C-alpha cells in the first residue's frame, strides 16, 4: 500500500501538471483562432463611410471579445491586419495574424528571469469581394 501511494504520487503530480499546461495552450489556441476569424469578418463588414482606422478598431474589439471568451487578454501589439493590395477596396484580401504566448502554469515569478511560455499563432484570410463597393476614406 505504501509503495502504491508513493508511485501514484510520483506519477500523478507530473501528469496533472502536463495536463494543466496542455489545457492552457489549447484554450489559447481556440481563442487565437476565433479572434482572427472574428477580426477578419469585423474588418470587411463595415458600414459605408467608415474609415480604415475605424475598421481596424472594430476588428481589434471583435478579437478582444473572442479572446476574453477564453479568459485571455489581447494586447494591441499582438494583432496584425494586412491588406493586399489595399484595404477596403474591391478584390482586396485581408489577412489577420495573432501571436501570443501562454506561460506555463504554477511557475512563480520569484525564480527570476522570464517565465517559460509556449508561443501560439493564428492566421485568417478574408476576401473583401470583387463586386463590392469601395469603402472608407480612400
């Protein structure tokens, strides 16, 4: 009975730690995927007369809400929106990229240095449409 208890303790504690880490990374992955998709859609579905800057802020807000649904915060530098050849023009393509880091659980800051983290990236491409009216200020 003693051997079983020690063996269970030695095997279950690392297993639980690994599972916590995997769950955090999976949550961030789901959040990043949903955030890029929501941001791409929010960027291209803007009302007439909305500027590109307003479309970008709408896209960031949509991505922020998608990440918040997973319990994560989105910083402005983590979301990148690029348009090819131009934003809010017929036939253009909008690409939304999100890069974030998920720190490993239960590692205190008192150990010094940066906490170990797993890099999570997501990308989504959304066409503006060839037969749409050009929007924005440009």
